[in-house]
C-alpha cells in the first residue's frame, strides 16, 4: 500500500469513528455494511498482500523441507492459542460486553473494564506462555510426533516454539485494543495493525536474505522477527485509543469482582470451544501431516494463499456484521439481527463463491507465481497447488462461519457454535482416517473444507430456527443461487482460457518457469474471471452487484465534493 492510499484509509476510518451514533431503532442499510466492509477490506487487503510477500521470502529462504516444517509447527503452538483466545473467543465475548457497558455506564467504566481484562490476560496468558516454553518438546510431540523420527527436527521445533511463545501474549493484548476500536466503529486502524506484523517479518527476511544466512540462522532469526511483529501489532493501535481518552493501565486488583469481567469469562469458556473447529482441524491435520515430509509446509503455504480472500472479505464482513449483531441483540431486535446476518452472508456469497471456484481452477499458476523461487521447487509448487485446491472448496463456509458464529454469542447461546465445532472436528477426523492413506496431505485439505461446510450448515440452520418468526431479506436464496451460477460459469471460462494459453505457449516453445509467463498465466486467469463474473452478474441482475456499485459511486461523489 502506498503512503497516499494508507492516508486515505486512515482518513476513512477517522470519518467513521466520528460519525454520529444512529438511533437505536434505526437499521443500517446494506450500503452501510458495504461501506464499512470496504474500509476493513482495504486495510486487510494491504496486510494480506504484505503477508504473501512475507511468505514468499520465507519460501525462498527455507523452501519446504525440514527447516520450513519445523517453523510451521513451532509457530502453530502459540498461534493455535492465539486463534482461540485473541481472535476468536476473546473478541466474540469482549466486543458486545464493552459496547453494552459503554452505552449504559459511559466510556470511563468501559475503559476500566478493558484494563481489568488486560490485567487478567497478563496473568492467565503469561502463565500459559511460561508453561508453553517449559513443555515445548511435549507440545511438539502432541502436534507432530512424526518429527521425532528425523534426527534433530523435534529439538529444533521446540527451540523455535520457545522463542515465539510470547507472541500469544502480544496478540491477546492486541485483540483487546482491536475490540475497543471496533466497538466504536473504528475498523481501519485495527485492520491495518496486522500489516505491522508483516512489515516487521519482511524486514527481518530481507536482512537474512542479504546476509546469506545459513538455514539454522535464518529460521531462528525469522522466529525472533515473528515475535517482534506481534509486539508491533499491539503497539500500533494505542495512539488511536488515546484519542478516545483510553490509557493502557492494567488492573490486577479484585479482578473477578466485576460482573462484566465474569460475563466475558463465562462467554469465553464455551465460545473457545465453539470457535475451535478450524484450530482443532489444524491440530489434527498437523499430526497426520508430520508423517509425510514436507506436507506441513505445503499445507501451510496453501492455507496462507487461501487466507487472502478470507481476510479481504470474510474477516472484513464478519468484523462489521459482528458489531451490528451485538447492537441489535442489545436492543432485542431479532428481525434486525436476521436482516443483518442475511446481508452479511449475501455479501460473503457475492465475493467468496467466485473466489472459491477461481482458486480451485487457478491453484497451480497462482502458486507458481507466488512461491516458485529460491529453495521452493516445481515439485513443491505442484504439491502446494493441490492443497490449495482442496482448501478452496471450503472458502464460502470458512467465511460464513466467521459471520454466523458471533450471532450466537450476541444472543448468549454459545452452545450452538460449540455443537457445530464438535461435529466439524469429528467429521474432519473421520475423513482424515479415510483419505490420508489414499491421497495423503490432499485428503487433509479436503477434510478440513468438508468439516467447515458441516459447521456452517449447523449454524445457519440453528439461527433460522431461532429467528423463524422473522424473514430473511426478500429473495435471499434466489440471489445466492444466481451468484453460484455466475461463479460456476466463470470457472469454466477461466479453465478454458488457461488451457488455450498453455497451448499457445507450447506452440511458441516458451519456458513456463519464467516470471513473465507465470504472471500472464495467473493474473490473466484472474482478469478473465473478474470480467466474466461481473458481466454475468450484471446480466442476471445480481442485487449485490448493484448495491456495491451504488456504494462506490456515492463514495466517489463524496470524495469529489470535498
């Protein structure tokens, strides 16, 4: 992201933050969701693409062998806990509670609650960090017992895990800061915060590359850079909060006397399990993949690519929708909740369905463009592309879960996401046992996608029953069907264009390994997909296309009027 675009994003976030509060009974129109989502998407897009640059550096430095496998599993130890606490249960429980306290008791009480939560995290997560460092080798065995069959691999993984364990504490604190900003409808700054993590890692990677670091030095240096990036992600959000009068002052006395803090803790307990499907599946997949050299690295590279669209629109729509659902739940307006969830899922469908099919078709050219440099071989690219195609099957479900699950926490019904998660984990384990011996790591990716679909189906069905007296937006399912038809047709067009391009290249005798050819095959396919999907959506009159276009036009007019 350029300096100018970063400033425009920050300005948009500030404008949103200072906008007047809507009347309680007023329902935000679809264009409001689109505008707010666009702010988060712009910031998250920058972070995700910086993340891809980070992964490219990592692949060039370490490839997909023993060193990459060791880092992936070592980072997974604090990262699994981070996903559960910092970006999952903590956010789901804290945002609605903070918003409720601020509305009823004012900002000072809300800030006091935040500092009490910070104090509790310093104690609880600090202890978890210490235990993780002490028992690192045992955790490696739980995650990847196959590593112990390779001399030195498990010991290296444990060392890297000890270096990165404080990352969990840094990101937990960052999640509290993000929750406060999101509750105030400031979405740009917290969405940009992960970019600081990526920039720090990129700086470290460039330094290691220029220094010609050995494999061991490179992987240890990368682990230290990862920890520093987590600290930066927390610190960059503090200036925005100071403008609201917040001072970072952890409170350690009488923590559990505050009923609001107890409410957060009570919500987090089942919510931790309710949002655990992806993390549990990753845990299971890591253990299976440790039996196949390179598989953990291939799966990790593939999922990082898949997380670009999830981050650009899945997390963005979920962030905005969660705030709206929390406010509607506080007003006990189930109709507004169902309308808000319907709008969120419609926007997810409009963006995720073409991305899901497009990634599956373009997996191989995309992976070759992004990763096939340095120590990352064509064989690694082929394996990673297969994993990406398997993961892409669940893209809509992954994004939909992020939108649907918080609705049940806002309704104080965390058992429903818990049921969905448990069923997804059971399904994933059963599919792994069935598929791994037959198709190896590809079966793990497919099992994860199918488990996500089961989880999302349970959430959608349960929410529909809970709000059966209120209707979804008119034509909701018809619109989703039109979006899928457009996406499927787009996939056929992209596949045909890729085959035609490859035939031309073969006739011309051009090398598929050159950067220019990689760029043409990948970005050309993306361009064809966007053009075909947009044209078909227009011809079939997909409403979300019109709403998105209207929101963009209004934004441009406001910019010209200034």
